C-alpha cells in the first residue's frame, strides 16, 4: 500500500491513502502517467491543488496523479488584442492572478484568492464576485483518454455553464475523459478591472455596479472579503480547512422561486425563466447557522461543522474524517428540503462518497 495520504493533498485535510501515487511535473509526464495507468486498467484520480475534492476515508483504490506542472508563456501582447497567456495546468491559480494584476492584464482580478490550480478552473467554470473563467478563457489543451490523443477545445466547444463545462460533464468519480494540460487566457491590457458585476464588491469599492475600478483595488477588496468568510487558505485558521463553497446556488423554475418568501435573494439565470437562488440564504433560513455541528452531540461530534464565518463551507475542525463532513452536508441538505422543498447539490467532487 502506498504511504501517501490524500488528506495531505487536499485543503479539507481529509482522505485516506492512495494505492499508487505519481507526481507529474511536465506535460509529457502527465500524459505518460495517465497512459500507463489506463493501459494497466487502473482507476485514475487526478488531483492538483486539492481544493475541490472530498475523498473517502478509505482512500482511492487506484492511481492518483498529482498535476504539478508550473509556469506560463506569453504568446502575444499588444494594445489592441491584449495578452494571450498559456498556463500549465498545475500552476497555482492565485499566483497567476497576482501576476496578471501586477502586469496590467485585466479580467482575472475578481477571481483573486481562489485556492487550487489553473487547470482545474475550466472544469468547474470557477467563478466568484460576478466573474468566471469562461469570460477570459480562449482555449484548453487536454489529453483525450478515449482517443489517446491531444485535443484542444475552444471557448465555445467547452460548453461553459454555471459551475459546469464539457470537462466536468465527462468526468466520472474524479476520473476525467479529458485531462487538462494547459489553459490559454485572452486578457485585455489595462490597469482597470472588468466591469464590477457583484453588488457587495461594488459597494466595497464605492463604485456603481457595472462600472470599473483599478484592478489592484479589486484584488485587495476581493482578498479581504474572501478572508472575512474563511475563503482564503490559512494554515492557522480552521475555517479555511474546507472545499470552499460546499453547495452550488440552486437554479430553479420561476414558479419554485415564487413560493419562497419575498426576502429570498434571487437572480436571473438565463433562458426559460430560470432563477438562481442563494444556497447560503436557504441554509440559514432552514435553521443552520454559522458553526453548526460544533456541538459534541452533533452528527459530527464537533469534528466538522459549517464554517464560523460562512454557512456555505463545511470545515474540518482538526480531527474530522470525510464521514464527518458528509454527515454535516447531509443534515444541512435534508433540512433545506424539509423547509423549502429545494435540494442542494455539492460543488466539490465526492470521491468514494455519497450524500
């Protein structure tokens, strides 16, 4: 049995051992590791920053491949077309955002402080504060495990949706058909941000929604806001030992939204009259406050709980197992169904686990 504990590779710090563990530092190394595991008929789990995975206490019965490729190249930079930057899948996301802001590459600043790797961002169409990566990604280069060949997706081919993409849709139990190798971003040049779409951020920046601000100021305020919610990794803060937001904001038909109290936040969600609700509001109104689960008599015996800063995160208080975190999630999800008849869905990939 491999001695690598997956808890050491995830931001929630839970997860049992890997049967086999490989760290791949180059594109060629990633492809070789995946091909070898597939040829041997082994199950494959791809991991990088480990911020969007909740892994069973039993570990993973196959090969775990850690994507550790780093660096980026600037293919073009001019005042009209902006900058085209190709980023290795294992490159730390927030380091890329920081570099972009410092070098006046606009468009990523509202995504500051999100943990994990760049290669994971298109899978979930990662987003925050009114921005998501679909707005700036030009192409994603992948290894297609079914065809044993490199495949590059353009933005439109990725079928981006709310926390969704073709990359996620073709992933089963953490094992993707398409393994991300590089991500290409097309970013305008300038010190100003993209338009500020999120009311809380606009208020913090003292600008009207839809207006721009200096990207440096946007990054600073986003990091401050995220830290206040326990959403910036800090080894000394147990509220950051999580997968980030555990539940996505539910998208429901307008008639379902109309059954909620008038005070319920709701936002347009594209065609067909769909409405996006606030998962945090539903959780809180169903009776689950910050810190739910800390009681020693709770379902997790106090080992796991909702964050004491934000009700969307389920946190490891120091000795939690994956089973404890899932127990809290089940309780919260069931409570929201009882109160509102709306089922919440997990945002992280659950490996060897079910809600």
